[in-house]
C-alpha cells in the first residue's frame, strides 16, 4: 500500500509541477512583454500595450538584490526571531488584518458606489420575491436565465429581511469583514502547513498593498465572500486531515457548499480540496475509508446546497424553474472574439437562449455546434489559434487591476468625490495605478515560478493546494468566458506562493554563496529540471510569438495613447443635491403634463 501511495504522490507532484511551471512561465513572459488596459466605460474593450522589458528586468534585479541584502544584513533573521514571540506575532498579524479591514471600510465610506448590472439584478430579484413579484422566474426572466444566481439571491433575500432591502452600504461593509476573514484564513492555512511566520506576515503586508482586492469591497457581489468561505472550508479540511474529527469535515463541507452558492466559480476550489485531501490522506486501508468519507460528505453537501435554492424558491413561489442558460453557451462564447477581447462576454449566451425560446436543451445543441465550428477553425488556422489564446490569456492575467477600477468607474456614487479621488478614478489615474501594479504583478508571477522550481520535494505536496486551485482556474477559463475580474480570486492565492518562492530563493542563494566561499561547491538539485522546463516554455512561447509576427500582445499601444487623449469621464455623481434636482425635474415634467392635459380638456380634446 505504501508503494502505491508513493507512486500516486510522485505522479501528482509531477503533474502539478509541469502544469504550474507552464502556466506561471507563460503569464510571466506575457507580463514582461505587455500590459493590458481596459476602457473606462461600460464596453470592456481591452488594449494590448507594449511593456519595456529592460525596465522590467532591472526592476526584478533591483528588487531581488534588496531582498538578498536584507537577508545578508540579518534583517530577516532579526524579524523572524522577534516573530517567534507568540504575543508579538499575534499583535503584528492582528494589526495588519485591522489595516486591511479599515482600508476596506474607508473605501466603501468615501466612495458609496451604486451597484448595477448583475449586482443590481440580484438585489432586485431578492426584493421582488419578498414582495410577491415573481416576474424574474418566468421564462426569460433574470432568475430563469441565470439560475446560478439563485443561491446569492436567497442570501440577499435574508440579508434584506434583517438589514433592509437595497442596503448597498450594508453589503459593502460586510464585504470588508469578508476580506479580513479571507486574509485571516490565508495565514491560518499557512500556519497549519508550517510555513514560516515571516512568510505569513509578508503575505498580510502584500495584502495591504494589493489595492484591487480592497476596491472590490464596493462590489455588491459574491467575489470576496466566496473565496473567504472556501478558504475557511479548506482550513477545516486541514484540521480533519490532522485530527481525524468528523465535526471538522462537516464544517468543511457546509462552508464549501455555501461558498459555491455565493459564487459558483469556487467549485474549482472544491475540486482542488477533494484532490488535495485524497492525495494527502491515502496511506493505508484505514486512511482510504477516511478519504472516501471526505469525498462523500463534501459531495453530499455540494448536491444539497445546489438543489436547496431551487427547491426553496419553487416551494415559496409555486413556480417550476427551468435549467436556465446552458453551461455550454459559456464555453461557446469563451471561444469567440466578437466586439471584445477573445473569449470575453459578447451576449451570445443571452441571445441564443432567447432565440431558443428559453429552452435549455435547444440552446445546448446550438452551442455544441458552434463550439465544434470554432475548434475546427482553430485546427485549420494555427496562427489564428495562437493569437486568440495569447490575447485571451493576457487579457485575463496581465490586466494589473483585474477590473477593480472598471467595476467602479462605470457606476454612480452618492458622494461628491474630492479631487484626488476624482483623479484616481479617471482614466489617467487608472493608467498610473496599473503601471505600479504591473510591477506588483511581476513580483507575484516570478515568485510563484520560483516556488515551483525551488520548493523542497518533501514539502511540495503539503503546500500545493493554492497551486492546484490556480491550475484549475487557468485551464477552466481557457474554454470558459473570460474576464480579468475572474482572475482576482486566483491572484490573491498567488500571494502566499510568491512569498514562499522568494523566501526559498533568497535562502538557497545565500546558502549557495556561502558554500562557494567555503569551497564546498554546489549540491545537485532536482530544481534544475523544473528550471529547465520553465526556460523551455518561455523560449518556446517567445519563439512562436516572434515567428508568428503579428505582435498581438502589443498591437494597441498607439491606440491606447489616443484613447487617453480623447477620453472624457462621464459624470457619475449621485449626491443628495443631484437626486433633488432629478426629483424636481420629474415633478416639473408631471406638472407640465397635467397642465397640457387640462388645456386639451378645456378645448374639448380627449387625451
């Protein structure tokens, strides 16, 4: 049994290393070549702009040199020694978490963005159900089309009953606590995996600097809470794998089931949890039973939570819900490139559902035909396929703000912004911040790659959960609809990986230098094979990119400069003064209409 387990673990590690190396190498080299920018209006048009490779290389060299110098000077050692004090470590951790919470609360308070699109549709659907208006459940209604939103709708229904309907700021403030919980669970997981306290504190510090996630607190949606709950579920899974207590497994199953209802995308995290749990727990016959129990309880929870919202809504309303928009339509749309960046939303899933008379099976058949046509085109035209997937990947992973600006720029806000905030939310402000976050992103991708290359083979599997989740998300969105806002849930998981990667790199580099000084020489390591694979992947991509000759990742540099010159931000303030003006205008129109009706009546004309 031990022999078979060892083989499974080696295969698992090899597969994760190969995929993680290929993915991190690809997005790293893309990040070196280009940066993606998104328009500051509702159209979600992506510009692919050229990066200065020499500046990027210089930034990495300088950053690494500073970190190595800090290591040599003993700064990290002194900090680590201080963090060994439990009370000091706890104080540092809580302080950073409090800063993250306060930044989120401050952002919500000073912006007061008004939700729109899916955010508003979900809130409105919850309100309508409470009022007995079931129009969103009929064929073509919002919840009929997007029945994946039933879970979040029910959550907002309950939220509205407690805190009031359309309590936008209440939900946004709740997001702030969800963000703090997310980072808390990140470091709790790192602690259970015996990752150094220095790495935990650095993860929180980078969380403070990661502005996009803080800006997402104003997004009245399940982005933050879904990841927070999923990480909490994984924390329970680690407890179960350590202590073998069924109560921990039940907690894990309930939380991941709830997380998926908040936002379906974390289904990928659930699959990663199951894979991780199986690999880490199977050791003997007894452990097989424990592994099966893990799969069964999580599976039952997933099915129960998936069915419950529909059952509850149908029982309350008396409506029988359809399957809604077919999942295949998202894949078909993810392989198209009309109007937006390749694979981004173009309304295909919406229009084909309507054209199929809101019959899921009919839409599914059409989507499968369209998928087959696109795959045939990719097969026939390798040049087009390379350009399509290059731009799709880059648009998702190398837009440094992950639409944290865009989701707010297109929304009204109920306060008059101060000048600095007006500038920040302008196109120029977005471009400036994107430039800074581009370096942050570069450090993340390079750090993740260093971790895959340098992590000790005996510890790799135990620390692989974040990487497995990212692999799943990357592969999933190769086919599925793309948006850079979908990437942010994986980017935040890269932070601890990148920190561990640079920690490994600095430690091993200093050890290597010391060995050379003492004449011991360098020890051979399996890391050289992973490093070689990374170099080959990057060389292959750059070679094909140069040979292809279209320069698809830098094609829009000139266009974006012209866009910046011409773009005028729309007026989105919605202060009390603005609302009063709108109300006054409406009263004026009403009074004017009543006057004209009266005038017509006086002249014997019915209206």
